[in-house]
């Protein structure tokens, strides 16, 4: 039987082909979140509070070998938090939990409801909600962080107003090493309908699922783009929307959109042409750095596109 350490070592190698990068020290202007209750996942966290009172919280889950604060600054989420007045929460994985600092999305002891890292992140969110009077919570994740965001959205649909998964995977795609490798390389072994039924377990009374935007690069060789397609289908079916979708092709990307019963966008899938494993930025906007690992220059600025889909930019106070 493989040990947890072996699971972590092998799956981390699959998630990243670059050398390990040092986890930098916390960046200025962030506050440490130290007292958030039970922390079975042994995670740390920091957050950025806007200058004015806000009712919105955005949670950003980094990818492998990344430091959450650096990703938040380089991707534009910090600039957007300051511009649109939302609190930004950054859970942080450590190399002692995972040799590549990936969130352990593939391990049941960390991805199951009210277990491990999932419970730690839930407790962070609830602590900030209580401290700051937050009403609306949104979550975005990249790569392993995207897979963990899928798990949190599935386990706690009533906690979130909306979510975003970038270069990630649907939950529950895998719960062991072999399934994780297969899912990343080939897409889920389950059909979209099977993924829906698995997600509904324990959520039988849920009437309204969070809205979701899914972003993938057409040239992603680390996480097969099929995962994003299955995730979008899973979420559209969870929301009990019509299987019909609207698809728009633009120069740099394609958008597939499913509407809810109120004719509002419920699920959006974005396929970006010629992009590998990562998140896109448009350097014309403030606080973007396409030279950083797993950030790609594009006409589509993912962070801005996400908060516009969520409507966070319309909730400034």
C-alpha cells in the first residue's frame, strides 16, 4: 500500500514539470489569519482587507509551487480587490504537507467534506465572515487549487455565491493515485451524469447551486482540457439547466454559456486558444505579470473576466 508521502510525491511531479521554486516570505499589506479554529489540514492563510467596509470575500487557491500572495499580485486579484473593494483570502499550502506545495485534492483525508484541508479552508472563510460581516463569498482556484475549489463548491454550495476553476478538475474526479493520474491525463473516468450523482450525495436538499466559470487553455499538457468540459457539464446539470448552450467564438477564445431558469448566466466555459497550463493576464491592466510561472499573456484577463462574471465589480460600496 502506498504511503501518503508517495501519493504526494508522484502526483506533484505530474502537476508540475518545472523545478521547485522557493516559497517566498509574505508580501506587504497582507495580514496573517492565525486564529480560525480547527486546522486539520495544517494550512496557513493571509488576507487583504479593503480600505472601505465590504460585504464580499474572494478566496484564491494557488497552484503547485506557488505562493498565494505572489499569485494574487501577479494575476491582478490584488489590484481588483483594491479597485472593487472586496476582501481577499489566501490559504497557503506548505512543502511539509506536499513536496510541491500543491493542495492535496486527490487525497480523501484532505478533500472529503469536513476533513483535512477542506475543513481548514471552510473555517478560514467562516472566521472572516464573522469578523467582517461578509455576505457574499466567492472562490477561485488554479490547477491543484482549482481542483480543491471544485471540492469546496461541491461540499458547501450554500457557502458560496459563485466560483471559478482555472486549469482544474471536477470533484470527485479521483481519490487515489491511479485515478488522479488517469483523470489529469485523459479526463474523468465518470460521465457528466455520474459526476452529478456523486456530487449530489449529501446535497439532496440543495435547491440553488453556485454559479461557476471554468477556464482552460487549449494546449494544457498537465491537466487535460476535457476536465474543464466535464466540470462545466456537471455544473450545468447540477443546476438543472437545459442541456442547450450558447457558444461564441472569438479570435483568442471560445465561450460556452448555460443559463439558469431566470435566464441569467449560470455556467460559463472558456477555452483559450494556444495557452498551456496556467492563468491568463492582460498586461494592459494594472498589477499583471505575464513573466511569472503559469501566467500567460492574452487578450482575456482571467481575474477581471472572473469577477465580472461573478458581478463583484458591481458590488463596490
